C-alpha cells in the first residue's frame, strides 16, 4: 500500500525545491546579459528574484502537470519501481526540458531582447534552418551545455534529498489525513497554477506591476512565457477612439502624387544585423567597420533617427518591403493573419509596369520568405537554389555575401526596366563565419564581438557590388535604399537598452542626385515604402502603415513592439505602454539610459504621445484582424 499523505507532502517538497534551479537560471540569465539591464543594484536584483517566484511557481506547476497527476495516483509505495523509476524519470525529463529552454533563451536574448514566446514552434517549423544551424550553436556555446548539465544534476540531487523509506499506516486517522492532504495539495497546486488569488490567471503583463519594462525579461521565465502565449490571442483589438477622431490622429491612407511619375529603378539593400552602432559615419567610431558604407554616406541622404520595427529578420523583411510591422507576439509571416491581402512595394510598382525581384542567398524556404514574396507580388525569387553553386555555400545559412552580391548585380542587368529589386544579405549572422580566403584579411581584432569582422566582410562585398553595378547602364537611374533588418548584438549599454536596441541605418542614395545630407526626421522601416513612392511620384492612392519621410507636414514618429510592450519614439521623448497601460516616459536626449521616468512630471507630452500610440494600435489591430490591409475590406 502507498502512503498517501507522504506522497502529497513529497510532491509539495519536490515542486518547491525546483525554485532553486529556476532562481539560478534567473541569476545566470542576468550575469550573461547584464548589459541589457543597466543600473541594476543588488537590492533590485533580490527584489526581482522575490517577485519572480510567482511566475516560477506557476511555470513549475504547469510544466510538471504529468508528474503531479502520476504522483497523486494512489498506486505503489515510495520504494516501488513505479515511483522510484517511472515517476522520477518523468520529473527529471520535464524539468530538464524546462531548464534547457531557459538556458537557451539566455544565449539568444542578446540577439532578440525577449524571452521565447509561443511563436517559436511555428518559427522552428519554417525550413531546415534550425536543424542546420544547431551544431554550430552548440559548438559556439558549449559552456552553456555544461551549465545545463550542472543544473540537471542539481535538480536530481535535490530530488534524492526527499527520498525516504515510509512506513505504511491503515488507521481511520490515516484515511482522514489522506483526504485532507489531497484536498490541500490540489488547492495549493491550483493556486500556484493561477499565480495567486487574483481574478485573472497570472500573465506576462503582470510582471510590469513590479518592475520597469526593461526588467520584465528577468522577472518572468521562459517556460512561463512560452506557455502563456501559446494559445493566447495573437492580436488584441483596441478601441480607444471613435472613427472620426481616430482619422485626425493617424491614418494609413496615402494620396496619389500630382507630379509626373519618375520611372527610376529601385533597389533596397537589407543588411543582416547592421546596427547603427557598427557604422563609423553614424556613430563616431574611431575605427569603423564599414569604410565603404561610410564613404557612400557622404554622398547620400541619411536619416539619423532611424529605427527598426522589430528584432528579428522575419519581422524586418515585411516591414521594409510591405510597410507591414509585426506589432504582436507572432511575426506576421507566421501569424494567423498571413493569409490577409496586403499592400507591398512590389505589388504597387508592378501595377505601373515595374519588374520585381527578391534576392536572398539563404536556402529556399528559409523563414517563409518564398511564400511571403509570392504574396507580396514579387515576380521573381532568387535564392540559394537559383544560385546553384555549392562552392559558395557558407555551410550554415546560404551563399557568402561577396559572390552573391555579384550574382545580384548580374541578374539586375537582365531585368526589364524599370525594376524594383530587394536583396537581403546573410553573412553577418551567427555563427559569424568567414570564407577561408578572407580569414586573414578580416581577423578578429582583440576581444571585439565576432559579428564585427563579418560586418567588415559584408561592407567589402557591398563595395565590390557597386564597382560592378556602376558600370551598368541602369545604375545612374537607380535609387538605392540601405537598411538593416534589425540591430545586432551590442556591448554598449545604450545600444542594449529599450531605445538603442532598435537603432539602425536608413540611407537613400542615387548617383548624381540631390539626395544628400542628414535628415533628423524620425524614420522607421515601414516608412521606406511611402518614402520611395513619394520620391518617384507614385500616381495612385494606396494603403500603408508607414509615413512619407519627405513630407514635412506629417507627424513623424516610430513605433516598436516586444513582449506586450509598445513604444513610440518622437524626439526627444519615448513613451512605453504595456498592454493598455502607459508605464513610462523618457527624455532620451537628456537621459539616454532611460533611468528617469517622467510619466507624472510631463503630462502634456505623455498625453500627446499616448494618443498617437493608441491611434496606431487601434488602426493596426483593426485592419490586421479584419483583413483590411489594402484599404478595401475582403469581398469589396
């Protein structure tokens, strides 16, 4: 016979002991990514560890549900094979996986600045990238495997401390005690699952009640983040304003140009992980990583208040090519709304006779780009399969930038004019490899981040591309737009905070044109589409979320989203909103590290920026959820 009261007590002990590895995961997470949490004090870290207990306990109960059910089934003694073998193995397997997720998130947080969410499973299912890149990830971060194994051994050791040799009892008092134990433990487990006595179960947004937005990733844990977003609505529809009032604050409808159409070719060059931080001409670096781009900047129009709309490539490509941000936890490409009809630069230019093409040296199918480009109206897609030369394969993602940019130039020469083409580079991506013939030319310099030598290599690839392209007939009548898909990793506290982590280059270059100088107009990736169309005098009205950066009468701002937190940037201020709750206002010109919250000190600015952000949130949520991304409703 099993000792039921003892089983209940052991279950409680074993679940509570899991708090130790969970808290250690939190400490390791902080130590690894401490630059992203500037100003952290020991006292505040202790506070985070304490308030994080609610989220840890909730995650522990959820991830151990199978173990809990099996443990409470009154079968077998504590020394039986069922309890010392089967149930113990399930306990260790479930918690090893939960710890692995947390250790993995620790590694990737400096790249994506968020805990993993439910969209990770859809992302992993896109193409074979994950399987192909996993060996190099494990090789690069082998020490995290050791950390993971150590935490598993700790979990095993803590479990063994609770193993006892109970004596069976069969008295009436024992039966009563059994019933009470079951009722109590089930009640406590339900309370732990919900995260407390509050009306609604604990969610990620509750973390904002304890800490500033920037510290939320430390409060929550990765299993909790994934589970709570797995079946959550991908988008919330907001209703802050009446329709008439909404239109006066923000509208996605753009008017036709009255000027004569200029049939310039358009080339968008999307650079993998090219942070503003890496570019000497934009960041006053004494030793630049981008000598060629720096030289081109002197002949271009540069937007020095430029921001990405997200932190992933899968979010950046739709933002740049279709003015379509992913202001939700799921990238648009993998969301439930990917079947929506939407406006895109390729589609709009195709309507007036442009040839359109998208170039990316990655494996065909990577991140769902092939399907997205087809829906976006690109006539041609040139990927690794079309390149068809394994000698230039980098062994992980696709074709090295230098040969692929030459392939790009030669294929542009075959397109019917005028054309619109976009290219997305890839060599400045983890694992930050280098072609053998360039390893000595672009060595790591001291203890610099590995990505920087890859940036230097990609900059060289750009230089060689322009050498080739400048001798082609179409070159002088082509508008080139340079932009990053998102910012890359950083060792600078400013470029690691909630503002700097979105700063990227946006550069407009056209040979022998008046597009020169520096514009202080705030610009984000989704503004590229309407700005290009304005420059060529696009003759038709259209729908897009971005603003024309050349329109001096427009209200210019940038919006970002991550982990249920919206941010609107309008220099010198940025305002943050978690869900529907305004939580922070900063003057980043005077307070670059975002330490001084002015929410209650500057109500006029707070109300002005919150109105803009709320109008954007309402417009975006309504148009995406109701398939209204072309300006006409489905069926019209």
